[in-house]
C-alpha cells in the first residue's frame, strides 16, 4: 500500500498523464486535428421531413442567418419533384431571395433535371445523392443503384461544363431501414466509382442513425487506405443517440468535413425512423471543448436556433440550445 499522501499521488498521476501525451502510453488521448469544416444542412435536410409547410420567408431567413455564422457551406434547397418532397417545392423562389452574403450555398440534386434547375439558380455547389442499398434507392429515387450511377455520370458532365463542384452523398452507408446490414464492400465499391466519375467530395450518410462507432471508424479507415482520405465527409443522424460517438470515431479515422443541422432538425421521408440529424450546436460545442476549431460562432448559432424554432413550428431536439454553453472556447 502506498504511503504517499493523496495530494501527492493525484499530482503525480496528472504529471504522468501529461507526459503520456507525447508517448505510446495507452492512456494517451488519440491526436485530433486543429480544425474541421462544418456543413449546415438544416434548410434542406432539416426541413424536408416536416409535415406542415414552412413558408418561403422563414426558409430565406434561415439560410441568410445561418450563412453568416462561419459554416463552410450551407445546404439550402433540393431540386427534386415537388410531389415527392413538397417542402422543397419553392426551391427556385427561395434562391431568388437569399442574400448570398455568407457561406457558399449548396443544392441537392438526384438527376440531370435537378442539376439543370440548380445551375439555373446559380448554386455554388451541388450535392448528388444515391443510396448504398437497393431498397432505399428505389424508395428514394425510384431507380436502381446502377441507374443512379449512370445519372451521376451524365449529371457530372453537366456540372463540369459549368465549373460547379459536385459532392456525392452515399445514403444508408451504415445500414438500411429495409434491408438492415449494408456490406462495407458495397460502400467501398460505390465510393471508388463516384470518385472515378469526378466527385469533389464523398460523403457517407448514416440516414437512419444505425451506425456504431467501430463501424464508422473501420469504414472510413478502409476508404483512407483506398486513397480517398482527402475527399471524405460524413452525414450523421442521432436517431439512436450515437451521433456524438460516431462523430468522434469519424474524426479519429481522419474525416475533416461534417454535416449537421441546426437544433438537430431533420430526417428522411423515405427512410422509416430517420429522425434527427446531429445537432449543429451540440456537435460544435463538443468539438470546442476538446480543442477542435470549426470557425462557427456557437453563441450566435444558439441564438438563431432559439429564434427560428417557433417560426419553423416544431420543437428542436438540440440540447445545447436548451442547456446553454459551458465554454465559449476550447475546454481545459
């Protein structure tokens, strides 16, 4: 039994932990990046699952306020058939009225027609979406994965001619609400193919919050082994409460671009149970406290989320907007 005084033992333990940060000690915190980029998807993915119409005025205000807070990009609208996603029926009207005074604005597109509509609205970037499961791709896009890849090739040609970058988001990359398990080999194959087609960024979507941290880490590590590390992004949902853990796993696997939604607003109308994107405030707060910079003004973001909640007409599940910020900057 140690005869050392408790205070001395505590001081010694702290000194040992500090010295382990530069050693191979198993207790050392894995290295984290100094900064990451955050893509705010609330105006598009956040709103699309709401069953009442959100006015064009509110959408414009939401985009304008969020785009001045320091996000890397804001996904503003989707160019899809209004019968399929009624909430996005006013995409052109929204884009005519936004101020464009802040972050670059992104439009989601599923096909050539969507690309043409987006380019007519002078979007800064496009986000082409397809699924890693056949069932979800049929439910969401009414076509097979192979058909979506052919659409991507034609859509990419249009975007390249217009000099507009196109990200590709692979939905249900960690699990499908219809099929369950999605083989990682399929995700890797689709990712390689979209990279060859010319995707500026490859985002894996946890569309229904089915991912676990080990799965997230392993998948992104494998993609890094394929030489795709610099192109990777992740779109997480917090449906089953694993959003923060999966975020940390992706961060440690080398991902540096993260989607999130103001207040945790969101879901997918074509995936049963796909409630709740990862909350922007909660994610940025956690990153701040572990010393990872995002460039986003968290205090202003909390104010915006609180102000827009009654205008959107749903209770937002974000926690930091309720509990408040513990630190303005990085944690100790």
